[in-house]
C-alpha cells in the first residue's frame, strides 16, 4: 500500500541547487533511511514530505486520510504549556480518555465522575495503551508532567516531541536525527521499539547500528542522484562499494573508504541474542581484543605530533558537586600515553563536566589535577563554531594553523585537511554563513585538528555529521597517535575508536571498563541474565506460596490499586493471547533456525512478564476479596 509518492521534486535557494528531478515512494511498513552528505538537502526533503515546506518543482501525493507525524531536530513546542498538556494536545483521543480517568482518581469522592471515566476506559480499550503511554514516558525520562515546556532543556524538548510522535501512532513517522539528545539506554530502547513494532518510518540518522537494526531500505542522495538499496546498513555498504567500482577513477578514494568500512562491519559480532550472552569473566581477554582491533587498522596518516613525556595527566581525588548532585567523588586516574577512553552514562551524570575539568575550563571542588609539561589539549565542544560575518572557510582554519606536521618532514596543509573532510577547493572559498549546520560542525572539527594537539577531547563529535564524514573522522582518529577522551552516544563510533570506557553511573560513581561499548553491553547483558536465573531459582525454593501476604491483615484497594488491578486483567488476557499465538507459530515447518531463536526469545519474555503480572494480580485479588 503506497502512503506517499514523491514525483520529480526540486529544491534550490538562489543559485544553490540542492537537488532536482527526485522521485521515490514510501509504502506501508517500510522503514527507510535517507543518507547523504551534509549540505545535500536531507532536512529539506524531510520538510517537503512532512508538508512543512514545498518543492520548487514537482509534487508530493499522499494517500487519502493518511496521518503523518514529524520529529524535527529542533521541535517547535508551545513554551507556555506543561509536559502533560503538550502530550494531550496530540491527535490520539485515547490519551484524553486516560487523562479524564487520571483526574477522576484524584477526586475519588465523586463516584459518578469516576464511574463515567472508568467506563470510557473500558469502551476505548485504553488499559493497554495506558501501559504503553507510561512506558514511553518512563523510558524517555519525562517524569515531571507538570513542568513547563519553556523550562526544559533542548534534550528534554526533543524527548517530549519524540513521546508525542510515538503516542500519536501516525501512519507515517518522519524522523530527523532521532537519536540526538538521547542517552545510550534510551537509544537502545527506541531501537528495540522500532524493530519490533509494525510502523512506517522515513528518517535521517547517522547512527549506523540504528540503521543496521531498524531500517529495511536505504535511499542515498549522492551528487544530486538518488540510489535505492533494499537492505540494512551492511547491505548498503556492500552495494555502494560495487557501484563505486564501476565509476570513474576519481572516485578511488571514496571506494577505499567504503571498502574499509564494509570490512570493519563484517568483523563485528551480530546483534545480541540469548545464545551470545555468555558471562565474560576475563577482563584481560577484552583488553587484548581492544588492542587487536587497533592493530588491524592500517595507518595512512603518520602524524608527527609533539612528543609526550612520561607524565600525561593525573587526577587525584577529584570531587565535583552541585546542590543535591554528586558528579565526581574523589576520582583518581593517571592517563597513559596513547590511551583511548570513551565516556558513557545517562544524561545528567556529569560527562561533559568531567571533560571541562580535564581541559581546565572548570575547577573541581577539591582534589588535584597534574598536567604533563608537553601536553597540548585539543577540545571539541558541543557549542560549535563562532561565525564572523564575511569570513571564508579557508580563513577560519588558517586562524588556528597552516598545517599538521607528518613524519619524514612531510606536511598536511590546511587546504589538504579541508579536502580530506570534504571541503573541495571551491567550497573552501565559500562564506561560512552559507554552510549547513553539519558543514559548520565539520569545519569546527578541522579547526581543532589543525592545532596538532597530542591529547584530543571530543564532546559528542558525531552529532550532525553525515555517515561519510564519520567514516573519515574515524579513519583520522585511528591514525591519531596521542591520547583520546571522547563522550558519544554513537555506539558504532565508540566501538571503532576506543579501547576502554569510563562508565558514569551517577551519584559520583565512575567505573573503568577495559573494552569498547559492545564488550560492555555483552558483559552487562550476561550479568542481568545471571541475576534473573538467581531470582528464578530463589523463587522456586520458596515453600510458602502466599509469602506476598504481609501478616494476615487485609485492606481494601485504593483507587490507584483498583486502576492497576483493572489494567492487569486486560494485560494478562493480552499476554495469554500473544503466548498462544507464538506457540502456534512453532508448528510451522518452514521456520529457519534464526526465526526459531527469535520466537523463543520473544516467548520467554512474554512468559516472564505474564508470571510477574499474574503474581501481582493474585496479590491485589486477595485484598479485593477480603
């Protein structure tokens, strides 16, 4: 079923032609990613499809009655509304039924209003949707529903817009960089949500694991031409390499870039399954794997940075707090030459503050920081570049340096560095104000690198960069011989360039893990699996099946418990139905081994969920009967 047909569209701004004569379609249940270099018009295409903008030529035709939601990079929300009011302004009428029921629970004395709200919940089958509603708000950390939108941070606004888009349950969901401003836990939840749910997506994202695990088709806009790849990211790399092999010699560098990227993808383990969640006990093994990854890289750019002395950077009992928040608590660490450390953790745990302290831009409350005499920091922050009116691209970079020294007396000039990061000679003499957001980030990155630091600090360097630029940046960083400290929510990027991790757990707790992000997730998953098994064994050993009763005393259900009881009944019925449907699927003789594995994992999750909810239902039921 066709939802949207895009026919021969063109878009230009004055003399700048972004694209012309582009045609493609979006069909029901497709999950399509649009890939292109910064400045080629990705966001313009999203704006046109969503109806926010119109093409200069061509047309976009929509299926009659189709509902579309668009998650922009910078959502346009009413600052005067609360989080709850913003959500209830959506098109989903069931949300208004749930809101009326929540209001009735606050005023239990009005039994008529409560009964009316309860019946509306039943009539609209809203119990299951309420569970989903609560899950989405919880996963996106939107706990304070009474907070004013105007008081939210940029990241909180993006998450609120994301919640709205998901709860609207549109026919077509259009997403512009959906993983920006989400921490790793949120990204993995969203990835799982989209990969499981039957939903039609059209998105722009630079998150390559997200592309690999969610998208079923990739559209690439390259030099004004549109290429379609019916598969995920690994398939796209393979077919892109084949296409470049057929093209002219001037594409030789691009061909090598994609070949290297494809080789790296082929060496990675597949997505996690229960079978792969074996406990990793030997950290030394992980460390050896990390160094082996580095050795597999062929150095192409031998940077001759200033030599590091024996002392690099030492942090002694560093503490940093804000009112009610502990970010660092007597943190100790001595950096070694050539260390490559990734920093991960939930939003608000102090990752950016830690980088600022290391770079000397913020002072700790207590503790001591010792910086080696030969250390030269290069710090890429989230703030970006300050634009001066009338300044050209080449002038910006020459303010910071003319070249990077290479070994054997060679140099990488400012012009060559810009070319490496996709600014051709003509583009280097463009005015900076004409650049797209992604191109400005790319230029800012070049200003940091041209200073030839020997200790690079990068705070979310992958935001707003296209996939091609990310490949180039990763290749540059793998050649970089100095120390690297990076905060990023891009799991693919972290897997490729770091050897070990600082994991910010919150409340001042920082763990040092000797491996990359995928190593860490495998370790965490296996730990969770062990805990579940221990819990299951413990439950089997209980002799008193009614141990959930407190002391024989009973009490009536509160309105909150009544609401939970009703929701559980519906949820248990739904889970029993899903369980039966899944069990019936095992009788299909055409199932592959991989499909049987996936069905087994899903069935196990449903049975676990069913057991937990049934036990809670019995507990509430006993109170109801007393």
